[in-house]
């Protein structure tokens, strides 16, 4: 991460911790019970320790190595994408001779790949990406250029998209106005015009990529701070998060979800709403033991407390929504979709999280693995029998 990115990430984390500390201090009223006072003090102590860590001071903060998370907001392997696509261009057209002539024209300044038609373009984008720029024709047999560019945006949102066509139409002009298309060029296009437009698009790509790297770093740091805060303030809740994350990662090995970090983050932060609860109370609640009605209601509300805490953190909105659904009687159909995850993917991820939480509750209550899986099979309509079988194979 760049020095600027590190400075920005630390700034964001300090702000988050100061908000948490401020909220905890507001709770320090004289009429708090001793148990509540201890909960608030644990939050303040953990926040101070994490702030000290940011300043390079020593700390006895909890180890969170079991909850390391790689985040990628774009396609490719997190933190190790190899060549960043800095000068790579994908040309898509239905005329091979046109593609070859433009490849020859551009190859001295850019690394150029070509594809004949939209379907081939998507295949090249997935197998040989990332690319800084896509230049596509519009009128192509089979998949039209506007459809290809729409699907390319879903696969590689940071790649800059351009149109080079002899027949620009209203749809492409509208896409340009909405910011989905960087530039429209018409055939025939002069050499210097094409090269200049692509050079400007590459600059735009590099700027967006740099901003994305900073955001990824900041997001990872924020999640690490929150899990560290949970570990220091409430070890019982943190330990459950570790177990749930382990079950979720096992399910992801059987049912890959892209990007998977959303679900892993939801598992890691699933118990953040329990941060101010008494440890003994949590131990009893996790085990399914009988507790006071007031405490039971408070425990059952922790998913919504976690959701509300995370909902306004940029890029964690879907994570917050999943956390809020972990103990709900039924998954809400009012799904909070994002650019990275479809509603269907979020529902699938939420089922995995709920299954991991339910399995941990059964195991914590004293059931053996076989007994826990047996009870979950009776809820196959909720989780899906195949997903339960996948969990049983761990």
C-alpha cells in the first residue's frame, strides 16, 4: 500500500474508533449496573489499546490471526494481481482485418489483445485480464457491442470502456452520459485520435486502480480493527466468530461465491452486536441455556445491533444486511443488492451464514457433530440439503 493509502487508512480507523469511544462514553451514566459499567469499560479499554497500536506503541491486544481476510474489489487474486493492466488494451470487433490493422497501429505503445465478437471478448477478458481499456465495435453479429460492454462492466468494473463504431446510436450515447462509456469514436478513426483516446483512458484506469487499492487497504484495516476490538472487549463473542468463520470457509470451498470476502467478513463480524454483553450471559445464550427474558431479548437483538453498526460503513452494506438476517425466522426478500453481488448471491451467502450460526449453536449446546447435522437435516427447506451435506463433510 502507498504511503498515502496507509495514512488514509489510519485516519479512517482512528475516526471509527473515536466514534465507538464517544458512543461508549455517552453510556456512562450513574444509574448503570455494575455489569453494564464493566461492558462499557471493556469497549473503552480495547479502543484505547487499538489506538495505541496505530501509534506504534506496545499492546496486549488479542490475537486475531484466525480471522485474516483478503479483500478484492475488482476481479483477480486479492493483493497479488500480477501485472496491473496498466497499458493493456482489448480490441473487440467482428472484422479480423480491422482488428489486426489496429493491433499493428497500437502495439508499440500498448499491449494489445484482440477478440472477434462479444462472446470471444468476454472469454479473453476473463482468461487474460485485467485490461486497462476495452475498445469495442457496436454493430456485431450475435452479441451487440452495447451488451458486450454491459457484461464486461460486470466482470471488470474498473476497466475503461470505449466504443469505436461506424454507427453510434442512442443507447451508446445514453451510456456515455451515465458514465458507463468513456469515449465514442467513429470509423474511420485517425491514428493519432485513437492513440490519444486510449492513452487518456489508461491514465483514467490507473487513477481508479490506485483509488481502489487505497479503499481495499482501508477496508481490510477497518475490519481488522473491528475484529480486534471484539476480541479484546468480548472474548466469548470473538471465539464464536472464529468458529463461524471456519464453518463458512468450509462451505465456500464446496460452494464458491465470487467475491467471497463479503461472506467471510459477515462471519467474522457476525457477533459484533454482542460486544457490550456480559461474557457469562453470552456463554449461556450460545449454549441455549435458560436466561432471563430481558437478557434473551437483548441477545436475540444482537444481529440488528451489528447490522446498524456496520450499515453506514462504505462497502460493508451487504455484510451488514447478512449479519442482520442470521437469526431471523426467515430471510427477508427485501435484499440489499450491490454492484458486486446480485440479490441471488446475497441470499445464498446469507443461507451459508445462517447455517454456520445454527450449527455452532447446536455444537455449543453439547450436541455431537452427527447429532447437530441430524437436527439440521430437519431444516433442509431453510438451508438446502446439499449445503447441509457439504457442512457435514468438514
